[in-house]
């Protein structure tokens, strides 16, 4: 009879030990990867909580820093008496207001939809189409036949740029002055201010001489006083 035996794998004690080690290593790496994933998720969660806390803190601080004052705003459709957020000289983009002083969150309206804001008829902000062809609310600096407004397009006095580690301070953003007479807005500029003033300061020989002689920088430095003087003479 021929040899009918077939080759079979031989399992020794070494084979079983090796397989057990492989299985243990696989379990070890699986547990290790799982722990690393959990640690990464925990770190992300902590980071999210951290920045969320900062954001909420900053948001709360901003809300606390805003002050509201009783006044009146005239929109293109209505007149509303309410508590308005105080600004120094200008309302742009949106105007925040509250119907009650203890309201937690303010309402908002676009400045472009506003006509005027009044605080006790003493402090007035009027709608002006500015040098950027945008409608903003600017504080009225003089009242009378000629009204004066001032606008700075940048909240900062200057901009800072870093080049190669060296701090470079750019020139401050200039102020823009607007004179309004008979609802006509005149933007003051060095090139055109004389022609504009001839249309504004009319029927006054003293101011005709002033227009001819005054330099632009001198005029800008004294603009509020000059406009007030003209209004006083015009009202007499």
C-alpha cells in the first residue's frame, strides 16, 4: 500500500506562544489608538470650551460697555422714542436701540434707513451722504443756515504696519468736513473749497474777502468758528 499520509501543519508550543503574543500586541495597539483618539477629542473639547468662554466673556463685556440714552430717532417711515446707543460723532452701518432700558438685547436698524437722531433737541445726528457715497448719521456741529459735520473714516488715529520686524506708522486718516446749505452737501477739499464757499457764504462782503485770502489749512483749523460767525451774521 502506498503512503496515504498527507502533509499537515505542525503546531508546536512555540507557534501557540507566538500567536498569543501577536494577539496581545494587536489588542495593545487597538487600546492605544483608542486612548489617543479619546485624548484628542478631550483636547478639542477643552479648546472649544476655552475659546467659547473667551468669546462669551468678550461679548458680555461689549454689551456691558455699551451705554444707552433716551432719545428720538426719525426713520424714513416713523418716529420712535427709545433708548439709543451712544456714539461719539457718528452712526454707521447699524443703529442699536432699546424700547425699554432693561431690555437684554438691543434692536437694530440700518443707518441708511435713518433720517435723524435727537437727544433732548441739543445733540442732533443728521443723515449725510458721505465721501464714500454711503449714508451715515453725523453729529451736527453747528446749527443755522449752514450746518457743519465732521467725519473720520477710521476709528484709529493711525495704522501700524510691521515690515521685517520694523514697526512703520502710517499717516493718520484725515478728517472730512461737510457743509450743508439748503440741503446741498459740500465736501471740503483743498482743490474745490473756495468755489464751494462762494456758494455757501453768500451776500456778505466780509466773507467774500475771507474766501479770497484764507488758506485751506487755516480754514479747516478754524472751520467751526467761521461757520458760527456766518450763521450769527445771517440771522441778524
